[in-house]
């Protein structure tokens, strides 16, 4: 069987040996940050953007990453290459590292840096062809002045609770609202609505991660001269939208056809979602960082 190699603090170790201390503050307190990245046919999509977000998250929580952004990029490329997986999902984690049972991060001498590369488990094609049914849930998004959603931290308890609620409702994904009832995002993806030819997504200050896929979709709208605005909206706006779709590294772009039992538009994935998805898919193999091992020009 193929070995899975995990990058762990400067070394490649087999999956079974890739362990961190129970005193790691990532484990004890969720004190750390992460990125989920995707490699398409040997092209690590938007790697630089992910590295920038990782270092910005680190700066915000005063976490010293013991590598430069360039070194981190090289480590990700090397880990993908080492695992021989041109189509893969990459998880990059930096935790505060091993400390004691106190909260004080000064007792954590060295951050833990982990890169995991796994075979991609793609969502069922049916999701893309037929669209998803989703619900809104009781779990609220953290308020930005408590924990800014721009920090992609290891604190994902809200998101886990959303997944539990979604599963109990018999659906695959759900939307979180903020404390004022504005729509924020899904448990692991951003949300967009389309109304009268215009595209809308909640601003991050409402309570949403500044998703890399979200930013790409906003950029694609600009290129394709489709009006796109970041504005707060409510559940009502979602219910009466012509189209709804979710975006994320894992999800890419997934149409949503039913929200809380309300059929969206015709109940089928719409033309705007299809148009943007087509443009997005083209970019995934173009924009990013090529893993040299998959592009060798041997005779
Ligand atoms: N929101 C949340 C809460 C997420 O975990 C993710 C996945 N990282 C996203 C949105 C989508 O972000 P991205 O497009 O950068 O994957």
C-alpha cells in the first residue's frame, strides 16, 4: 500500500508516526491556525494566497511560524511531490506547539508545523448536477469582535456544531447566521446568492471567512462583467434568490436548490452558477504553483 508521508516539524514521517504531544496547545486549546489547499493535476491552486492567509492569521494571534512564507511554500510543494498525488487535498496546520497546562503561549517554545497530503475525496457528482438541499441552523457564527473570522484558527467548534445540526436535519451542509440574523456562511464554505443578474455575498464583517474561492468568484464576476457586491443579507433574501451557491476549496462551487424547504428559483442549478463554475474550473489548473515532479520533461 502507498505510504502517506506527513511533514512534521522539518521531517517527513509515515502517517502512523505523525503524532504531536498531548501538551500541544493546538490540542489543549485550539491554539493554532490552518489552511485547506487543493492540488489539481499537479497545480497547487492559489498556494501563494493560502500562504498569505496563513501568515496573516499567525500575525493576528502572535504565533511565530519558524519558516518564511517562501520556505513554507516549498515545504507544501515537497510534501505533495513526496506523496505522489497530483490531485490531492492539502492540510497545513501550525499550532502553538508543546507547552504546559496553562494558557500562556510563552511556555510553548516552538510552533508545530504539519503538512498532510491526502487523496482527494471529491463530493458526489450528483451534488454538482442536481444541487444541494441545505438548512439554516441555530448555531450562530462567532461574532467578529470576539474572534475575527479572517483568522482561520483551529477553533472550529461552531462549525462542528453546524455539521451536527445539518446531519440531524438530514442534509449535507447548513448556513450559519450571525447574532443579528444576517447570513454568514456554511460550516466549511462561503455562500453567494444571485438575484436579477446580480451576485451577492456577505461581507466578512458580518461573520465569514475571507475564502480564497470566494475571492476568486468575486474576481471572475469582475472579469465577466457580472455585477457582484459584498452586502449583508437575511434568510428571506436567500429564500427568494434566483440562485444560491456555496464556494470552498473542497466544495469548489456547489449549487443549492432548496433552503429550509424553500425551492430556490426553478429548483435546478441556475445559469449564473454554471457560468461561474465553468470559469472557475478553467482557473484551477492555471493559477497557482506547479509541483515540478509532475511536470518533468524526461524523454
Ligand atoms: N468558510 C469556512 C468556515 C471554511 O472553513 C472554509 C474552508 N476553508 C471556507 C469558508 C472557504 O474558504 P476557501 O475558499 O478558502 O477554502
